[in-house]
């Protein structure tokens, strides 16, 4: 049986290679070279991120899952029966399980992710584990508009977005507000969103989480260059780049970079990009918020903060937002 046999539907909106190429060339042409973090997640990148989530230094995943298990019944009461759950950036679909277990007769679940093969495998596994639930999958860049099919039995079911993992932190504040505003429009009046937000904390905890001792985060970061080589025919010498993440206190974010260890040139589709020794490619931001900072952002985007839960160590928060 193939994964597709277990799903109610699968819509393939994976970005075309030309889109990938245009964003890579555009980012490398900037004064501070950049690469979009959404392209981390090819099959290998998704596997590496799953490994990161198991690392002892990487607190967000285990903290959020434990918190979700603790609050699942309360969260399900907030959401109510027959909800249409749409998960942004579902990854391995581990985090939604405590919520699905607690919900009252959910109308359908939609897994949305940019990595097609990883998405199909994860969504099919969840469908097999929840045989009474209609499970759909959409391969898409969720930062751009996409469509979901209405639940067959309850086509007008209330839409509830599920966006765990503090992924919103990858957006700059203006981009985060735009994303949330678009999500509010998509979920519609009366809809809601459950979102994980990483909190501001001791810099030493952040440094360890993003520069792990086993080098898994470094491999994850460097895999982006390997993907560009493989899919776009570029010639990055991956051995001449190194990973480093640091906390930028002025901007309230962890920044991930790949630093060139030598003067070198890289070719991508006929374009040449020169690197000086020590020059970096900025690959990811992970903004951290206080509770009130995020609640203000959510209100600006059209949501009404309804409830927030925080773990006992004050590391991570889960917010329930409604749409008037």
C-alpha cells in the first residue's frame, strides 16, 4: 500500500526548481549574502531536523511536546468539536498527536509541508494511526497562498491553524505580522490558531541549542549547500564553510550563518559569487519573544489572544488565538 492510499487527498504545490534557483541567486547577490531557510527541508534536511529535535541541548521540541500533553484537554475545550485542523509545516507530525487525541470528533486534519517525500510518509503514518480521521496532505510553501479541501462530512467546519515549533520566529517581525494576517484571512472569521512561541531566555541556553556538541545543527545548515549543488548544479565546496549561530541581542534573535574559511568563488547557473575568508551566508533567524511582545504582534495581525500556556521553566509558550 502506498502512502497515497491512506490519505483522503494529496495536493502537490511544491515550488518549481526555477523558484528555488531565483531565490538562491537573489539571496547570494545581496551585500549580506542570504539563503532562504525554507529550503533546508529536502529529504535529508528533514531527517537532520528530526535528529536535532532529539538532541539534549535542543530544548524547544521536548518542552513543547510535554506542554502540549499537559494542556491538551484544556486546549481541546477551547477549540470545541468538529474542528478542521490545518498544520503549517507539519514535519514529522509528532506534535499534533496530543491535540488530536484530546479533540472532540475533529472534522479533518490537513498536513502542510514543503518536503514532499517526508510529508507523504509522515501523513500516511498518522492516517494509519487514526483510521477514523480524514487526513489530507498539501505539499506547499506555506508562506504563500495555498488551498485546502473542505472536510467531506462537514464542509463548513471551523478552521483552526496549528503552527507549533516556534517556526514563526524564522520571520522578521514585519514578515511575521504579514504571515499571521494572511493566516487570519485564510482561517476566516470565527477561526482560531494554536501557535508555539519560543521565549527570551539565558543566552547560554540558546547558544548550546543552536551549536550542539554533536554537530547535527552544523550538518543541517551545510546540507543546504549540498542541496543547491545537487539540484541546481552549483559547485559549493562544502568543506570550506563552517556553521556558527549566535544571539543578536539588539534584534532579539538567534542567527545562523555559514562562514567561508577561505577566499573562494562559487558558481550557480552561470552566476559567480565571490567569498572572502570569514564572509558569511545568513541562513536563518530564530526570533524570541516575551509573552506580551507576541500578543501585541498577534493583535496587529487581526487575532485576539485568548489563552497562553508556559512550561514550568519559562522556556516556551503555546498561544491560543481567535479571529473575531
